[in-house]
């Protein structure tokens, strides 16, 4: 699926559509990899994602803390984890964060910014959201299951 966002309201509608179609794709956590250059809107996507899952707290990029957890009141999922892998050197650094426990639980949703930095740790079956700038200054979203 490919969508164009001309303004933040469009991004929220893209998120709502994605959430409507979101289904677990393995017997482990549902992973959503957010791919794109700096400033393309990865964190904004997660902010709308969290908001539409009922999270009322402000969701900021976890660049310096690496990962944040939000409790969900959802019949399918119990926790949303937001991970920013930008500052990680390799997958081994995830071990200190309890990564194996996080991704082994099918009641977890995990949004990963910069998943290419930890590609060996990302399950093969995951959602991929590629975000890029268009020539017109809008954002293009390509969403697919890997």
C-alpha cells in the first residue's frame, strides 16, 4: 500500500487505516519497522499510532533512552514499545534492554525507528513502513508485510 501525506492530518488518517488492518503476523510480538531518513516523520507516525491506541501521554522519540513502554487497554495487545535504534552500534546492545523478552510476547506491539541498524534482531516477519519526502515536500508512505 502506498499513500501520500500532504499534512499531519493525512498522516493520522494513514495511521488509522494501518491500525484497522493491523493483525499479528507471527506467534511473537508484532513488529513495525519504520524506515526513512531523518525528518521524514517516523516519530510522528508513532505518536499518531499511540494516540489512536488510546495512549494519552505525550510520545517522544526515545533517542537517548533507546526504548519506552506504554501500557495499552486493548483486547489484542497489552504493551506498545517504541524503540529508536539510531544510536545503537549493533544488535548486541539490545540484550541489555530485554529485547528477547519484548519480542517473544505476542501481546506486544513494537515500533522500531531505524530497524536497519539492528536488522539481525528484527524478526523476518514484520511490517515495514518506508517514509520518504516527495519533490513537492509531502511524505510518501509505503506499507507492506515482510
